[in-house]
C-alpha cells in the first residue's frame, strides 16, 4: 500500500503483480477494495493498481467542489500513471460505473496513452443540463 500526493490530494493505491500497468477504477461510493478478488487474478498478467478515487476510501476528500470535476479526475489519473510507470507511458484501464466514466474520458482525451479499456456499467455522462442537475440532486 502506498500514498502519493497529486495536485494537493493524497491518493491511496496498492500495486500487485508485474507486466503492463492496469489501473482499476471503482464506482461511486466504492473503494479500491471492490477489485480485491479480480486484481488477484489479473495480477498474474498485469501490474494491477487498485486505488481509491478522490473523496473515496483512504484518498482525501477536498472541500473545494471544483476539485471533483471530470477534467481534474482525468488529470489526476494520468499523473498517477506517470508517477507509477514513468511520464507518458501507455497503460490499461478497467472502470466500473463512475470509474468507467473517468476511464472513458481519459481514453478520449489521450488515446495514445490508453492501451486498452474495459468499461462496466459506464456512460459518457448525461448531456442534458436539466437531467444532469436532477441526477446531481438525487445523488
């Protein structure tokens, strides 16, 4: 287990295995623990990294709401991959729900960095501002 500070936020993560880097991104209200069983299997072929996304589990929860914007989450993800693997190196992403949205945005932003992508129960987001606001209120 390790911690790294990215743009003022202390992130928790755990590495297992060797091979190509695979970041495992949990869903909303989840933690990196969600991937315990799967990371044990995947670490036979990959260097898996389970992390707690910003505001979840052992990763700090900043008070500034702007710190949770998708652009910032994606930038943090690339910074974490750079810190673990080296600047600019490509990696794989597996994301569930909110983690899948972050993974999808990362792949669209820098397709040359994302070697492969697995998404489960993820979407790009809600395009209609009124629907987005209603969902935010429900959440």
